[in-house]
C-alpha cells in the first residue's frame, strides 16, 4: 500500500487527513491531535509514526511519576497531579487504540 491508496481508503472511511511533503497527517481531533504516516521505501510499506513516540510516552510518564513521588504536596495538589497522570494515560490509550483500529481497517480492506 502506498500514500495514494491510503488516501483513497481514508476518503472511503471518512477519516480526515492533511497531505504533507513527507506523507500525510491523519487528524484524530482536538484532544488527540494528529498522527503522521509516511511511505518507507526500504520496507515498501507505510510507516505509522515512529518508535520515538513510545520513548516519549515513557519519558512523560516517568517524569510525572517522579513528580508524584518526590515532593511533599498538599492533598489538593496531590489529587490534581494524580488526575493529570490518569488523564494523560487515558488519552495515550485512546490514541493508540485509534491508530491500531485504523491500521487494522487499512490492512483488512
């Protein structure tokens, strides 16, 4: 599958996207943002994002975990930080599930 075929499939399933010089950005909405897809000539296939996003997730959650454990917060501050961590985790899971479902749709058709 190449970028042109991907565009046809995205149009068919009504998934908004934007064409870029490197490939295209699939739009997931205001809270989840965009996701880059580009054609990898070495693999002769599409690349959905990069492995770097997993490293960034790990760094983000590690930093939030460090902040939760290392300082003495008031109960309100601790609750607020805990809620932020949970919301960040939920948005990460939702985004990854959308990417997984999109990949599944693309390769089944």
